[in-house]
């Protein structure tokens, strides 16, 4: 998954890139309006994180160009401006989401995953992968039409892996996804191992192929 971070605050941009690279995203950065336009005109991105206030222009004009060029990647506006008019303008121009600064990187990551999920599955609320069916509204999983009784954490974990299918997801990324700010209080990843063990056991007993692979020293991958 390839992302473009359009952000002129160097420290924030660095933090975002470091975090998202840890989740195996390929990140590129544009620190101004001109560079953002050049990159979006030359390359395609799965998602663009777009600041409104840039030193040489308005980020909303980058969004206009993206839509004029019929780019299919998602767009999340990230801005210190939290005015309702800015939100409405961005959403009306075609942005998928809006996140006001300051924000938690785990929340940003979750929103990126949600945008990519919607784009990848053509906006469908029901995802079908071989014998698996996910109802993202009801938050249920079934195997060959029969529901599987998962806890909320198990469901969130499973959908997170499926959203990032065929990509290695680090244990750090999973911890933040499942626990948010509380991830820092854990001394180890035992809670992840417990959720993963229960999830895999339930899915195999339900007749599902064991798609979740442990990648030694790195994390997990939903391999399909």
C-alpha cells in the first residue's frame, strides 16, 4: 500500500512516516503545494493524507486536482483547522475523511485502513473471501454461511488482518489497533498471543482454512 503524506510540519510528518512504515506502508512525503501536485500528477497512491494549510497554497486545491484527474485513491484531510466550513468544503470536494490535529497515530492508522477497505471492496459493507463472509455493519463473521461467535477484540483483530491481507502486520501495530493509548502499558504481547490463539482456534473449528500465518520476528499475515 502506497501513501502520500502532504504535511509541512517536519516533526509530525516524520512521526507519521515512522509509524506507518512500521505497519508496512510505503510512504512518500510532500512538504508543500507544488511538490504535492507534482507527485499526485505523476503517481497513484492508495491514500493521500492532506494538510489544508501549506506554505505555498491550499491543500484543498490538491484535492480538486486529484478529483479532476479521476484518481481513485482515498483522501484523508489532516489539519489544525477544525472549522466546520473546512470540513464541509473538503468532504464536498470528495475527501473520504477529516481528522483534526492533534490526533493519535493509531486513530489515523485505523482511518486509513477503513478508507482503503472501502476503496478496495468497492464500498461494499459485506466482504467475501473464499468461505469467509464479513458483515462490517453487523460486525459478524461467517464460514460457509454459518456464523462464528467471536469477541469484539477477536473480530477487530481478524478484520484488521483481512484489511491488510497478504501484508505482514507488526505486533506493535496490532497492539495499538486493539488497545489504542493503552498499548504502552503492556510489558509484552501476551494479550495479542491470547487473542490470536483463540481466533485461530475458533476459525479452524468452524471449518475455515488457517489463513493467519505467524511471521517469525515480525508479526502476522492474512495469507490468501
